[in-house]
């Protein structure tokens, strides 16, 4: 049995998220497992580095799986791409040591969230950005974002109300990328709670719109209450960009 | 009556092209005229700078129309954008002299055609590029393209077999833009025949794939026969980028 790590890109628009669960149909995991079974002949589980919600995209999702394979890794990659629908791509592959696990071995992740701030509809990016028609005070958003950087209890930013495990996470950095039409927030952290990036983004948008003050960010963290944070920004603006398997030394896309 | 010029961007994927004709439903022109009637209360024709085929996109289509309007041009633009579906946007507007006509006054146009040459599926650009899985000899394509620049009879590159008017056109330049994953051909000319950009692109792709020699370009032009040219590249890679209303002095996007 070989253990393969595969990097995936997908447009999440028409899927019910990454994870197969109960009678949820049309998940990305399910699609990949079906293809893997066609290729290898054996029923094989794939392990994602984390779930992505329905409608969320990835340019750097990572999964691993164990199969008997006599060809080269490159041949396996090609076999996947030949069978994948055009909204999912297998970007790269590597054979890993037996103990490698895409989720458990992950040290850090990079998510991005794109907010469309252009004057008219994001015609060609309408499925990949959330449109904000109000003018955003980006300086106030940066100030609020600074309060989130570091190790904090992010309970206020977790959509799972019955979360029993620790809600403490470390955000290494939040980088603002601005063009005339688009504001993209890059989140780098050691892990993210359920919908945490979308709730952080929604909160920052409310700060940008003047509905919340930048100074409130710290109070919201300390409140440890989902009700204190902002809205959950829609999934279509969210991308899983990269999963890091080495200790954090500052980020750049692979 | 005021005469307005409006620049439009649209994702042509779900439309039957620009021009309303006979019983063709779901054209972009039809959609715009319906909105204009809602705004102005009067049935009004819009004039496009040219038709775009079903599935072809635009970032700089230009139309004009004459209406009675007491508000500012900016208010008219906003009224359009408030009613447009999210795959069409009104980018800019200007009041023009009475004789301005988007098609008849046009001096030059810029079209682009994007060919996906990346190793895996163009996940996020699959509706905006044509994927080529064979390796392209871009040097040979450049050589063939050079033969098309200038004033020629482009009858071999016209899909309309019953074309009675002149098929002589001038191509000012064909610019190659290359990234790791994408080859975009930019065509600048004083006018283009029906499907001319797509047939030129299909011919250049066949040269790139080695199915035709670069040296054949001139022979194909002189043959004045559609059968001699290459295939018609699919509409989804084609964008109308800009329409110029002044004499050609070398191009850049507005």
C-alpha cells in the first residue's frame, strides 16, 4: 500500500461541500472516492485536510489515500484528471511516508475571502466573490483584523454551538490585498473552527460598513458568544488556498 | 432625445448571442431593450457595435440608444445596473452627438481569444477559455499570425458563405500574451467578418499543433476558401474587449 498526497482545485458552486455525510449527495469527497475506486478497483477512503462548506472553493485542498498502485505517481495524477469533471482538478501528487495524514499532519492553513467592491456586478467573478455595495472603511477593517491576530479563544467565531473541544486557535496573519474592484482577505492560521473565516470576514465587513467599531473586535473575542460577532459571509467568496505541513515561517502560495 | 453610448460587460454563456432575430429567444440585445423600456417607458432600439455569437463574452461591447431622459447620465447607468442580471454589467455611459452610432462610427476593435494550455482543467476559467491538451508550438503560431497582419481579403476566414459585401479587412496587430497556463491572442483590426476571429484562432491552433505549417498561412489567405482554413475555435474563449472610435494609433484597453 502506498500513501499518496494529492493537491486539488475545485469550484465548489455545484457541490454540497467536501464531506460525505449521512444521505447528503453530491459531495466532493464522494466524487473523488468513486473515481479512485474506478482507477484502483478497490473501495478506498480519501482524507481531506478539512471540510469545505457547500459553495466554497479550493485552489489548494489536500487529501491523502492509501492504495495499491504499480504505476508512477504522475500516471495516477493523469488517471484522476482524465476522469474528473471540469470543475475539479488534481493539481499535483506525491508519495508520502505511511504516517502522513492530510488533516492530522497539517501545521497551518491559508484561506482567502474575496469581497467585490467594484461599481458594477462582478460579471466574471460573481461565483467567487461576495459583493458589497456599501463603501468599506478598509483602514477600520485592518485595525479590527489586527486584534484577531495571535492566539485567542475564537468561540465567538464558531458556528458549531455544541463544540466540546478547545476553541483556541492561532492566527498568524491576516493580509489585505486590494485592487480597484476587489478586496481579498488572506487568513493564515494553525487551524480554523467551523465557519470561522466566514464569521471573521462578516464581522470585518460590518466594521468596514460602520455597523461595528474597530475597537469592538477585542470585546467580541472576549465575549465568547457567537451572537456578538458579525454575520456569516456567504460561502462563494471563500477559498482554501494552501495547507502547510511544516511549522509556520510566514506564508506564500506553493 | 439624447443619444447615449454605453459600454457593457457580459458573460455570454447563457445567452443566444447579442442580436435578437426572428424567434431567437434570450439574446442580450432583447434583455437590454426590455430594461430600457422599463426605465424610459418607451420602446427603444439599442444598437450594438457588432453581434457577438452565442457563448461569446464581452468586457467592452458598446451600444447606443436614443431616449428622452431628464436625469444625469450617471443616474441612467445606475438604473440599468439595478435591473441587469448579474452576468451583464453597464460599465460606463456618455452622452454623444446625435450622429454617433456604435457600429457605423467604430474605427477599430479589439478581440481576444484565450487558449488554456495548463496541465489540468481550467477549473475557474472553464467557461472563458478553450482547452488545448496538445503542446503548442507558439513560435510557429507567431510566424503564421504575422502573415495575417495587414490588409487582406479574409474570405477564407468568413463563416458566411453568402457574403456579398467586401471581405477585405485590415488587421493592425495580433499580440500574443503567454502565462504558464494560458495563451491569449489579441486581435486588433478595423473590422472582423462573421466568426473571423474564431477561424483565425482555430487555424493558428492547428499550426501550433503541427497539423498545418506556419508557411501555409499566406496560401490559405490567397485561396479565398473557407475549407482551406482551420476549425472554428469554440465561442467560450472569445471576448470583445474594446471598440475604438478614433483612428488606429496602437492599442490599449480603455
